[in-house]
C-alpha cells in the first residue's frame, strides 16, 4: 500500500486544512473536546512513554502529560528509580493517580541478571503496574516466565533496531517466547522496526497474538541512520499502522516515545499527537 503522505492525509480529511498553518492544525487537534478525546482513546488507548521527558522531573512530566490530554503513562526510571523503597514507590504511584493518570507500566527495563528480574517485578507490583516493557537477557526468559505467572504482570519485550544484539526486531523476540506464557509478548517500537527495514504494520499483524504494547514514533529513514522526527514528517505510514491496530482490535497502549529535542520535547510530542488524533478522526 502506498504510504499516506501528510499532504494526502490532509486532503483526504476534507477539513480545509491545506491552507492553515501546521501550528493551527496541531492546536486544533491538541485542544479537542473531552468527548472527542474520550472517543479517540476508546478506539486506541493513547499514552506516554516518560522517556520522552527524560530531562524533566516528575512534576513537570505529569504536567506535560496532562496538558497533552493523555491519561496513561509508562515510567522510565528517571521518574521513579528502580532502586526506590516500597514507600517511595507507593508515594509516587499515589501522586500519579491524584493527577488523574494511570501509571500502567514501566520501561524500558533492562534485565541482565536474576536480581534485576526480581527487582523489576517487585517494583511493578508495588506501583500497581500492569506491564513491564523490558529487555531480559535470553538466558533469563525462564525466570521471567515464572515471575509473570507469580505476579500476573505482563512482560513486553522491546526491540531496539539495527545494532541491538538481543532483540533488534519484533521477530527476534517473538521467536524466543513461543513456548512461554502468553503474558510474555512484544512492545513493538515502530521506529526501530522501520529502521531495521521492516514494515511495522506487517509486524503488528504477524505477531498480533503477542502484541502487548506499542511505542509510536516516526523516523527520517528506513535504515540504521534513521532518527526520530515528528510523526507525519518521516517515512512510516502512520495511517496504515493505526488502521492495522484498529482492525486487530488491539487493546494495549499506544505510547508516544519522542527521542528528539530532549530539552524541549513538548512541541514535537504535541505535533505528533495532533497528527495521530487527526488520523484517528478520519479513518
């Protein structure tokens, strides 16, 4: 299927936006009514990967997430260190809840030894998280399998694209988990998937039975050299990917992970979110 370009998308939307500045389009999408936002997030559960705000503290991260109208977040340990005490974890979890945000998961969490596996599951359980977006060493998968069954917390393996020796592609993770509990699955990072030369829509469809989480973004090239750009400005066919998730009746979270502009990410995240909301309004 031919990639849907930004110009083609706006034309198809039939909203008279071709002559309107991009900033106005973003603003209109970001300021959608609560009813419209609720409808969009019912179709797909949009969320935030807090890595996007890695240079900001917890309070600012929650404030920006609320400003974007997102109600789900997965914490990178910048915002809740893995070494935190039980009381510290519970206090932060309560702060997130009071902000009206669901702390649904954490990640990416690297697991290189047994201690790190135990710590990750204890951390997630204490915080009330439903999923760990993780990268366990291959030799730890049996232990991970037991912990998933013990805690009833999902583990979504995250692919990191070319150069990643453990899980460069969704397939490289999928082939390791076939005999394991179905609560062990994939977090498909569509940017790294595209950088590996693989169509993210095809991966989502092929591995739908184990698709637990999604990191949504766009990249400048379908190669190792590709870098994060605002969604709609890169090479990924975002409308096709969103249509694929809807057709699959995907029930996990689609979290925005914006790796660009670490010191000023909010404009890029807002543009990306506006584009996705615009697509969801017309497909």
